C-alpha cells in the first residue's frame, strides 16, 4: 500500500514543479543542504532512508525556503522579471559553440593569468595573489556551466550569458576581457568574502601614503625648513652649524658616527655643552643643551629650537633613506636646517608643502677651484705625488694598491675603507693630514665621500665601476655621476695645504666618463625612503594572525604596502631585515618587538663570525638568560689582510654587544663597560697594525690557519674560510 501511495505522489510533485520554477535570492548551483526542511519532507513522505535517492533532479538544482508558500498559480508565470528575488522563469538560450567555448577558455585562463595588469586590479580590491588563481579557476567553471545549457533559471545566469556573448563578439582579446573582468570580480567577492575583508584590512594597516601624520606633535608646530645646498667644500654645513651653536638648544644628526663625534668635539670645544648619542655609545655632558647623534638616533619626542640634518640627499637611499625621512617629518624644531646637494631640492619642497611647513633654500658654491685633468696617469704609479688619494672599491683592492704604491714609490700610504672602525678612520685621516707625517699617499674606498676632512691634492679613480652586493653573481656597475662628483669634490680644501683640487683617473679609458660626470647634470632624487615602524608591524600582525614570524610579516607588508609618488620602500633594508629575521627563527621564541630590535642591530650580514654571535645573543634573550661577553680581543700577530679582517670582525661583535646592552638593558647584557674597553683595545691594535704595515698576500695564503693561534682564534679562522669564495670577498661593498 505504501509503495502504491509513493508511486502516485512522485509524479504529482514533478507536475507541480514543472509549472512552478522559481528563485529565492540564490542560484541553482547552491547545495541542497541549505534547505534541509524540503529534503526531510520529501524523504518522510516517500519513506526512503536515503534522501539523495528520493530528491528529484530538478530539486537538486534549486533552494526552497518554504515549499507550501512557493507553489503559485499558473497565471503568475506571466509576471516574470518584476523582482530579482521573488519571481522565477525559464529562459531558453543557444549554448556556445565549441569554437566560442575554446576562445572563452583562453580568455579566462591564459590571458588573465599572464596579464599582470588584471592581477594588479584584483589586488587593489583585496584579491591576493594566492586567491586570484583559485578564484579564476572557479569562475571559469561557473561560466562554462552557465553557458553550456539550453535553459537559464536565474537573473544572474542571464546577465552572465549576455556578458559572455558581448565579450565574444569583440575581436580584440583585451576588449573582451574588459567585458568579462567585472563579472569575475563580483563572483570572487561573493565566493571569498572573509579572505577579501582580511586582505583589505592588511592593505589599510600597510598604508604608507601619509607618513607625516605619524608625527602629530611635529604637525602642531609651525616649522621653518631651510635647505643649504651646494657641492662639496662649499661651506653649507658650516653655516648651518653656526646657527645651531646660537640656539638655546638643538640637535645635529649625521649619517656617520664619525660625523656625530666630530660635531660633539667641536661644539664642546666652542663652549656649547653637547651630548653624544649613537646606537652603540652615549656620552652625557653635565648641563648639556645640545645633542650630536647619528640620524637613526634623532629623537622625535624632544623639542628643539634648531635641528641640523646633514647629507639629506641620502633620503632616497635604498638602505638608510628611511632614517632621513623619519627625521625630516618627525623632528620637533622651530627651524630645521637641511644640508645636501641640489638633487633633492624639488623633493624637499614637496615634503615641506605636505607637512604645511615654510620652506627656504640657500645655494652655496665651491670655495676653491676644482680642475678636471685632461690626461690620466696611464697606469703608472710613479706619477703619484704627495697629497694624492687613489680611490678603489674593496678591501682587497685597498691593500693590493697600498702594497704596489709602497713598492713602486717608496712612500707610505694611509688606508680608509668602510669596514674600519670610525675611530681608526679618523686616526688614518689625521696621519694623512699631518704635514710632518711620513704618510703622503692615501688609498681609500668611496668611504671618503663624506664624513672626513682630508687635505687631498688630487683624487685618482682606479676605476669608475664597482661591484654591488657580495654574491657570486654580482656584476660591476658604473658609478653614478652623483657619486663621482661627491668623491672627486673631496680634492682641494679651503685653508689647507692644497686649496686647489684636481681629479683624474689611473687609466685613460675612464677619462671620458669622468669628464661627462662633471659636465652633465645630476639626476634628481624623486622619492623619500620609508620603512614601517614597530607599531605599524604590530598592528599589521594583529590582522595576519598570532605566532607569525617577522620575516613573513615583512614579506606581506612589502606586498600590501601603499605608497604615493613621494615615497618608496627601502628595498635593501627590507632584504637585510628579512635575512636577519630568518636567522632568528633558529633562536627560539622571541617576541615581535625583540625580533624587530635584533633586525635593527648594526651588523654586517656578510660577516659569518658576527652573525654567529648575533644568533647566540638572540638565543639567550629567548631563553631569558644573561649574555656575558666571552669573546676577547684578537691576540694573534697581525701580518696579513685576513688577520686585520678578523680584528675588524671582533670589533663589530663588541659594537653589537654594546648596542644590544643599550636596547635590552644590563640585565641581559651586563658587560657593557667591558665591551667598550675591548673596542678601545681593538682600535689600538688596528692602528698599530696599519702603521707597521700589513703584508699583501694571495687569497690562498691568507686562508691558511695560524699555527700559534689560540683555539678561539682557530675557530674564527674556520668561520672565515667557510664564509665566502675569494672572488666574492673582493667584490664586497664596504659601504660607509
């Protein structure tokens, strides 16, 4: 009896359904699970245990909220398309041909995937690079289903079908995709709402288009920006410093510890009590009203009458430009004096306008003449004269050239390069400047471009190309005109033994580019460097999720960051921070703040010995234990370049320890005074070694471990031998 009743019920349901096709604010593709009441009712009536076997095919294509209220009279079918959510219909269409479907497949697969323009458009509305291919695959399937049937049941399907037909009528692929792309966007928004919402919040927190608003206290002040610009040896910094001395309080911020130390000593000598603040060292003078610091240590919380920011053209530097941007936008001073070259004038004017500050510029001209020689030295070092400075671009070239000059001319050479401690560079400069000294020739890298007052008669470029980076794939790149001018401008100095400067090259083939550099114009700096602050990273992390590593956060932040045409991310700094952050993953559990502080530490990531100690210190912080300074000053005999390199590496370890002691406190790093003492001993050893002379040797000889070295020093030898291939070490960029 039950079977007979069931057999009579099912055909009746089919009959009612064929007259009552409708839609309730959803499409037929949604799962039947969203309307369990209908499934249960049909299953109960039919007395089948397997619901899927009972539900007819037409039911599986639709969602019904209430079966009893959905059954309408046949006359209601004439009022179709009055409402998107209440009416129902059947629209017969012609399915796409095989050729049309093939073109549609190409447009929605190869064309959209390979076209970065549409990926960027999707990214702008929150569709990430991970979601994009998944969403495109689902949309492609959705379109093929909707265009492959003879009957359409929803307004969405009809609209999509019309869009596809319009797109296929276009012969141009770009025009066709322009028609299809909005439908893809709407589909993705509907299919991935939560993911898109999270991505949009990430973009909101990575918005760097208005960095000046991060410093509300500076925005409340009516500041005056005075830009002192001109070539090297034009006196621009001198006049800015004179104004600083007159102020009741003020700050000087420079790119190097060497410049901060020089300002500290000069101002105290002139009776202006001044503190010294660097990341590694603090010298506090009683009753001090002024501060000399490195640009990274410039406070945006203190109030000053006058602030001087030196070498402001570095605001566009890919490594450290963010420090100048932060200093310019955030320093609370009534007068902000900027010193630099003409390349940044337009950018600084726009930044001052953005901050609603008054802007004034003062141009300076070189005080002494600078002559560009017509001929080179033709590679003959016997043509060197007292007061000459030979410019090379690696530590190895420094010592090789020093050895050749001393063997050829019999004159002693001073050396200056970026890896030397600031105190040692200053000592070498004093030796070279001393007219009674035996050291008449200087061999240096581009580290002499700023920060040192040198009495140079003639600048001689050994090459006008340099390696960038330390990888084996690095290639030589021509020096920029700005760098050639900056280095060449160090020749000749007012009130010195050599007031008139000369610039030339060691080899004749470099002379045309040298002359072009001093005749042509310097490219302007178009954007100021930016880096996210710790607060921004923490806010960004709150969206990404808990326990996310800093390296991942940095990658995501760089991907989602928004900038306008006045700013750009410091790419080299990002790369360096990511490498350190990945290393810190081996340290254990560090808070995001602790990881960030370690990534800001003054390290040279190409130094494996230094990075070993950085990781060791990070492990101790993660474990909550003290880091005692177990490493001692190098005691081996300094005979070769490798010996000197090991000494410099130990100096960097002591420097790192003193920095971390300032950041994390004496509880974690108690041997702060010991580190300072070891730094002084290392500097003395370096000065002695450079005075007595370092023997130039081949790389093979330098890599041999010392027989009489201590166990600790032999371990350091092993670290250096594993560090980099000999050809890579000669390419290393010393920096400043």
